[in-house]
C-alpha cells in the first residue's frame, strides 16, 4: 500500500508552478484588473450583447485560427478552457490531496488573453479531492453550463463537447503523469491515473473514448481539422483529416 503524504493548499498554490502554464492559477494575492467571472460568461444572453465574454473569446479564437465556421472556434475555445480547469483541479488533487473551490462566481477569466486561458481565483477554499468532488467542481460547476451556452449559441453538438471535456482531462492527466514519473513521484502518478479513470467513467464522460494507461482515443472530433492548415489531434477518432463532405462524429 502506498502512503500518500499531502500538505494543505497554500494561498498561491505554489506546488502547481513547476507543472507548466496550464496548471498555474493566479489567486487573490496577485493584483489584477476587474475581469468577468466565469458565472457571468456562462450566463444566458444574446451572443452579440455588450460585454459578453464568451462571445468575445469565440470571436478571438475564430480570428486567430481563421476558422471557417463559428462552431469550430467555439469547440476549440471550450477545449482550451476545459484543459485549464482539469489541469488545476487534477494537479491539486494529486499534489495536495485537496482541491480549491472553483465556484464560477469566484473564478475570474480574461477572454482577451492568449493560451492557456488566464484564470484568477478570488479566494482559495479547500475541498476534498475525491472523484465526486472533482466532478462537481469541474463537470457540473463549469463544463455543463459552458456546453449548454455553446450549444445554444453556436449549435455545437453535445457529443462533441463531451468528447472535448474528456480529451482535456486525459491530456492534463498525461502531462501530470509524465512530470510525476520524471521526478520520481510514482504515488502522484498513480493517484493521477486512478482519478482520471474514475472521472472518465462519470455519466457525463462515459463512452467518450478509450483510456489505455495514459493514452486516450476519443470517439468524436473537435473539428480542428477544418481550420486552414489544421490536421487531426493525437487522440482524434480520425487517423487523417476527412473530406469536407464527411461530417465529424459527435457521439
């Protein structure tokens, strides 16, 4: 039996810093200009309403990628934000044995930032690091309302968005696992794999793909192949970009 030794969450989540930009989370101790919360971004409003952070982000991604369809940009934007949320939460669960409360009302977002998404947390409030809590924090707290907003506004298929959420989780887990093993933290790697496997069995993610150790093969496509010069991602259901007449599977 492996004995896991954890420490309490520190105010600036310093243990996440060596893991890279997708894992780092700015906190209230760092000065930042007023930014919308993610609760405001997920809120129901017309997509052309002034100050709509989510619409702004989708337009920014569309311009950067020269995306031929808004739903392609919406998919890429959603997956980028999902990767940030999973990285922070999974990283804290594996390293601290606790996760911060990422209530969308506490988490501020700069939709004009580059990648990875710039997130700022008002206060670090520790929660248990069991799979049910991680699912509540990320899936129910963020990815469900985000998917609902993108589906309503841009008609992005729910199955595609579920696949993006699973892909983002698997990608965060793979990076954390590689870091842990490179630094002799086998207990951290083992915990990461166990949490990821349980989360991928959650009803909102079940059936989105196949996990083999840290390798994930999804059953849907994020549509990145549709951007100029884009190809298929490493975990895509396609092995090469399909013809434009072929619709990407969404379930």
